[in-house]
């Protein structure tokens, strides 16, 4: 961030302040390294074909979006041209990785992924062979911090300048996978490095123009002239933009069809799993319903058994009551029979007892009357009437 032209009292909008703070603290923030080929924890360099395979093997990597393309040109030697690709992370929206894309002649020396022999290859760019040699179209990735990429650019290209920008709106940004398809089409179109046709100028120019044509909503910002020129002279190169775009559409359609087939297969697999789950749920519901029916039947049978037991108990109680009632009736009948059998004897006994008493009573009454009426009624020394004594004596006799 440049402070040229800044004056005290100048009004800064909030976005500028946020951008300034983000620029200060971005190096202190953890950089994502979960997208191989784009966001990595260390330096890595891959041929574009290998890079495409990395993206195809990681969904997060393939979904990184190209936010800006920068056209760069070395200011010394053969004025080598290369591109910087600014990719934004699909989930950590503040993270941006800068990748370096260029074409060089392939050397016989073995290079490691960190590009340690890049200086030797750069020297080979200065004076390549006129005859065609195998080309190496490579992508170089550094950790997501400004010092790493600037160190690599300075170490590899010495002095260079940025000629122009190609900015893509958020609604129409190429994915990393789409960019890899385009780069693979270029490499297949010309796998050799030819000084007069398929050199770094051709490669950078074709990538630039093809992306402009395939994604027309982009915005091109020119900073300086000099593209595809050496010492101010225009360098001849093959015109392959239209062919490369056609190859891109073919390859991208193939990838989309394959992806669609995978999606359909995945959807079919998910559908089958869902169907199996629904069948399992249905079977479980049926089993639960059968279990509930069995429980209801068992409960109903238990209730019926209880009702039958209660009914049997009631019948037993009723039989017991009837037996008790029959016993009471038998007892009453027995007692009645005894009463009937005793009554004549009782009557006869009563008659036998009562008859003398009656006679005695009549005689006593008569005697008493006679004694009372007798003038000779008198009492004995004990005060008992003589008539009563006479009556008792008569009765006893």
C-alpha cells in the first residue's frame, strides 16, 4: 500500500481502512493449506498436466476462483514473459494465493518441486535453441504470503514489470479447474518450445486472449505496452487463440459430462441408499405395527382371561352363596321339621300339665269362695287364712 499523496485531514472511507488493516495483519493470519496445487504450506512446481490432476483430485482446489490475471515481462535478457494468477479461496474468502505460470524449454537436468534449478533454466531462456525442444509449461505455488511470492519472483526473474491486469467479476470468475483445462489444451496443442512460434510470448498471449474470449465479462487494465515484443520489436508467434478455445470447450464439455455422470451416479447411489433406508424404515414400521398388534392381541387375550377368571370367580361365589342358601334352607327345614315333630308332644305335655291346673284352679276357686263366705273364716297363728290352708290341703290330696 502506497502512502503517496496522503495528507492529514483526508477522508478515508471504511473500506480503505479495512483494507489497510487487512494488509497489515494478513501476514500474521494463518494461511490455508487445504487446497493442493493452489493453497499450499510450501513451495511446489508442477507441469500443467500434473496440476490439473491435483485439482481433479481435490474438490476444494478445483473450486478456487481466478480473481486476477497479471501479464508480466522481464526487463532484462530476452524479456521473458510470464503470468501471475491470483486465486481466491472458496471458503476462506480473505485468502488469496498467487501462482506463477510460464513456458520454458525443458532441460535435461532434474528439477525438484521447489524450483531450485530455476536460475539455470532462466539462463537457458536467454539463448534457446532455434530448433524445437520439449517445452515445460509449469505452475509454481508458494505459501499464501507476500514475502514468499516476491522472494521467488525476484530470485527467478530478477527485474520485471507488470504490463496489464485482467480482473474477473465475482459473478463470472473462472475456476481453477477451468483454467487447468485451458492450460492443458495449450500444452497438447504444442508440446514443443519453438523460438519462432511456440515460445513464452505465444504462451502468455494465448492464455490471456483465450481467457478474455471464454470469459468476456472480465475487465482489462493496461499499465504499460510491450507485450510480445523484444527490444521494441514485435515477436512473431502462432495465432492459436481460436483453436485453443475450441479445444477448451471440447475438453470442458467432456469434464462436465464426466462430472455430471459422477453426480448422476452419486445421486443414484444416494437414491438407492434412501430407498433402502425407506424400505428399512417401512419394514421397521411394519415390525413395530406387528409388535403393537401382538401386544394388543396379548393384552386382549389377557383381558379375556381376566374376564373369564372374574366370571368363574363370580360363578364360584354365586355357587357358594347358593350352597350357603341351600344350607340355610336345609337348616330351616330341619328346624321346622323338629318344631313340627315336637309340637304334638308339647301340646300333649301342655295338656297334661294344664288340665290338672285348670281343674285345680276351678276347685280352688270354688273352695275359696266357700271359705270366704264362711263365717268361720279365720287365720292361723301365722296369719295364713285357714281357708287357703284347707284349699292347699285339698289340692294336694
